[in-house]
C-alpha cells in the first residue's frame, strides 16, 4: 500500500532524481569505509539483540492467548536465537549434506535474501537511474559501534563527516528505535531527517531538504534551528512514562538490567544481565506489559507497530529499511538499513 503524506508525515516537492546526481557520489558512498565499518555488527550472525522494546500498538492484530510462562519462554528463545552463536551451540550443531551447520545455512539464506548493497553496487546504480534516491540509515550498529552502555554509543567524527557529505547528494534520514532527541544528540546534523521511537517521532528541517519535507507542526530544536515535527503517538507519552517507572521498580533487584526511555517506546537491555537471570527479568517485563494492552513487545531487530492514529508503518522481517521505503510512499531507493549495508530495489 502506498502511503500519502498525511500518513507518513513526509512529503516530496521536487526532489532530485538519480539523473541529476552523479554516479560518482554513489561510488564515494560505497567506498566510504566508515559507513561500511559496522556492517557485521548488525548481521543476524554476529549481532546480539540483547534488548527488548515496548511500543504502543494498534489493536488490529489480536494477541494470541498464551500463558505468561509460554510468552516469556518465547521471548527468551527469540533473544537467544538473535545472539551470536556460542561455542556450546556450535558443538551440538546439526550439519547438512554440504557440511554446513543449520545456523550457517540459515545465515547464508538470509544473506541471499538481503544482498549487500556494496556487493551489488552496479545493480543498485542501474536500479536507481531516473529515480529519486533517499538514504535511510539506522544508528546503532550502523553509524555507531555496538557497545555495552547504550548512552556511550558515540559516532566518530569520520562517520559524521561522511554522513554530512552523503547528505549533500541525497535526502538522508536516520531511523532508530531510540528517542529522536538521543539520536540527534549523537549525530548533530541539522540537515537530516530523524525518525525516533521506530518512526513515531519524525523531525526534519523546516524548509525541507532536497525537496523532501516533513508535514507536521513547526517548532525550534534546542540549537535554535527551525524544524517540523510529526508525533502521531504523542497522547501515549504519559503511559510510556508510567511504564518506564513500573519497569524501573520491577527490575531494580536484577543486576545489569537497564531501561532506556525512548519516548514512545521503552527498551529493557539484557546485555549486562547474567543469562541465568534473563528469565526472571523477562517475567518482570511481562508483569508490567499485562497491564498495558495497547503496548506491544518486540525483541532485537523487530520493527514495532503503532497506534491506529500513527502512520501505518510497514512491518515485516526485512526490518526498518524496508519500512522506510513504504513510509516514503513506495518510492524505492537505495537503503542502508539497520541490518547493515543491505540493498533495497
Ligand atoms: O531499532 P534500532 O534502531 O536498531 O534500535 C535498537 C536498539 O538500539 C540500541 O541498543 C543496541 O545498541 C546498544 C549500544 O550499542 C547496545 O548496548 C544494545 O545492546 C543494543 O541492543 C538502543 O540502546 C535501544 O534503545 C534500541 O531499541
């Protein structure tokens, strides 16, 4: 379904098409090592998805009735599956006829379905001809390395310079599960579009950029730049504040548990929690979640869904990058998604 600007919060005036952009600028993006550098950190094989995130949800898909225990076990299994293979797992692995472990085969299959944008660069250039290209970037694990403390996931100056340069050629957006403010604090580039809280908090420069604008409320950011923002889930903020407090209370005795308030979603970080305590923590999260039927829980790389008032973001296993294309009304382009440098044609 193609979405209109009311649904997405973003619209296009007269954005440049590929023909107006030199292919040299695309090549320089490909050659730009900083954008490439954290690719492996987010692949399903090497990226531990050690957080769980709660977002506001639409009620369109009724939850299946499961016992709390079954729900918690399901989360834990999904988190473990998204974590790096451990020696113990590999030791007991089953191998197929080609001598590949099941996990290895799954990885190869995943890579085939999500080709590297750099390895298929010529195809990307070809596919982009005559089209407007919009660049969507994830933050964690793409622009910054994955680190233990989410508050210290800093972007290097080299990366900032590269993104700034790329943004002179294409409208560029950063989409993250984090709060928009936090991503902006890390990135500090006023010319970009930012979609925080998995797209529930979108902001862009008031005058637009490369003909792309955000439809929404005009305002000023903390640096005094004129901006337009679109916050379709703003009425849920009091609920998210309440949930954050409840989670803090429930997890305070579990060493290593960390809550991150991402404005319209909340992340519970498991990374520093001993694995033997994961179940206890997941049970505490489930106790809180039960009181909020409008909230939806995702693990690791899953894209969250939104309240009925919010944009109908396309959510599938291809991740945020794909959703971003839908957000732009299916004007397909070159995407560097949260899975790393992956092509979208
Ligand atoms: O959906 P995303 O934009 O990919 O955001 C997912 C989460 O990213 C951040 O957590 C991840 O990076 C942290 C810093 O490197 C790391 O400590 C954590 O284990 C990772 O899961 C962010 O802190 C979360 O709020 C996001 O939900």
